[in-house]
C-alpha cells in the first residue's frame, strides 16, 4: 500500500486559532485597567430649604443658609455637616460672601434690613450691620477690605468696612435699578451691579464709590460672576439667557441662551475649567457655559429647585443649593462634561446635628450687634459615599465572552482536526 503524507491542516488551524486567542486576551488585559471610574454628583442632606451658599477657602468649608432662618456648615474634606447655624429672628437670608481677610461670612438679611457677620472660627454671629431696604447680593473687595451690599428697595449700595463692621459709604444707583446680584472685579477695582429693574449692569469704582459706567443688556439680570481667566463678567437673566461683558471696555461682547424652562437662579465661576455654572431651578439642573466659546456645553441633573451655586477651588467641586429637596449637591469638575449625573445621598443631616444638647441663644432684638449661635456638639460625621460609574461598564464582560467563544472554537477545531488525522491514518494503514 502506498504511503500518504499525514495532513497537517488541522494542526495549522489550531495554531492560528490559538494565536488569535492569545492576541484577544492580551488586548483585553491591556484595555480593562484603563476603564477608570467617572466621578458623579452626590447629595448632602441639610436643614430647611437652602437658599444661598458661600465657600470658605480658609477652612475648606461651605456655608449654607436657608429661610429657617438658619444654616449648615459643610466640610469639603468629608462632605458632611459639621455645624448648624441660627440667624436672628425674622431674617430672610439672601446673598452670602466669604471675607478671606477676616475669616468671616457676610449674609444679607432682607427681613431685618441688615447684614449678619458670622465668624468661621466659632460659627457664631459676631455683628449685625444695618443697611438699606431689602438687601440682596453681596460682594467682597479684598483690596479695600470692604463688603458691598445691594439694597433692592433703595436703589443703593452699602459699603461695609470689615475692620469695624460699619457702613462707611452709600452709593446711589440709577432710579429704578432694583439691584440684585453683585460681582467684584479685582483687576480694575470695580464692583458690578445687576440692575434687575433697569435691565443693565452698573459699574462702580471702589476707590471713589461712584458710578462710572452703565452697560445695557437684553434682559433683566439677576446674578453676576467675574471670570478672572478672561477678564469678563457673566450676567444671567430671567429670560433664560446670559450676557458676557468685557471689563476692558465695559461693553457686551457676547450673548447666549440657556435651556428653555429652566428659570435661572444664581451663577458661579469654575476657575479650574474656565466654565461658568448657572442654576436652573425649574428644570433641576445646572448649566455649564464654556468661557472660550460662550456656549452651554453641558447640563447636569442635580436636586430639586437648585437656586444657588458656589465653586470650591480647593477641591475642584461645585456645590449646589437645592431649595426644593433640602439637599446640597456636590459635583466634581470631572462630572461637568456629562449631560446627566447620578447622585448618591449621604445622611449627614443637619436635623440630626440640631438634636444635640448644645444650647442656641439668639438675640431677642435684631438690632443687637452680637448673636450667639450654638453649634452641634456631635454633628454627623458619617463618611459620604459616592457611586462611581465606570466609563466602560461592560468592557470586561465582553472580553471574557469573546475569550470563552474563541476557546470553544479552538477546542472544536482541534477535535475535528484530530479526528480527521486519525481517519486518514487509518485509511493509509498507519
């Protein structure tokens, strides 16, 4: 019987399949470690309906004031409530600002026509400064050591010296201005005023405390923020739009549109990303505006009825006061590029802190200059938990599935190849 050369087709196919298997498994092993977690927003439970925020860079804390009138202090290291605040009786808190020179937080109180000054070392009110009617927005001038207060009823600005907590000047604005938000421009030493009634922005020199310019807008501005990276001021308005003002020319250089139906709240500047953040309290979102394109680049879902926003430059996070859900959302910079953001809730409730035995003594009269605020002796310190969403949640599963499939194919080919070789060998009489 003639000798026949055994076929090696089966073994060749098996080797090729094995090489492909090794390649796919190696590729998946290299890619999977890069499937990093994408940070998401989380929420912190506070007391009441949070109305306004102030970031304290000296302590790494965020002061939250609600219509109680009361407030909470959040540590940005743990994202938990570490103290509770109580303001004078009858207070209707509006804007708040941190004074880095004195380590104090100034809160505009439209109910008592005054400004409450809170020490961040004791979390107690150390002074109440009488100002004009219906104070609203506040801005800190670190160059002069002064705090500017917008008096909506009087069409004036009150200038408070932080060295003695007294009004040292009053600036008269155009009639019918109804000023609301304020922003300080350190490059020019100017205070910009959102004149909601006059639909313009008034520019005030901090060296003379006089009006030096008026910038006409397309809508009625509510909030202002200074963009130090571009030397511009962003103004949002009730018409769900925003304007961009150059501080070099005091002229509008761009206009933009915010999501319809959002009903804008307050505004903040993200110095890390060069973005401007706007609260949309009717749509439960915040809009992210790029200062390079002057366009909305993302809308991030937060809590119910977000009204105020504050940027924490120390942690690279945006804090959002959700007035409709008694929560504060914490959104990391990395999550601002998403159109939606899931949230997890930490039970650092201010109400739990308020149930401690610490006494709270408030002034019987709003005209007194010192009010004692009791802080919780045992505020909640439970660590915050934030659920991270993988960028490629099914990547590993897909890689394993392909590996199993290729392995099964390889074994099947080997089995058929071996059976074929045996058949040929038997036919050849081997």
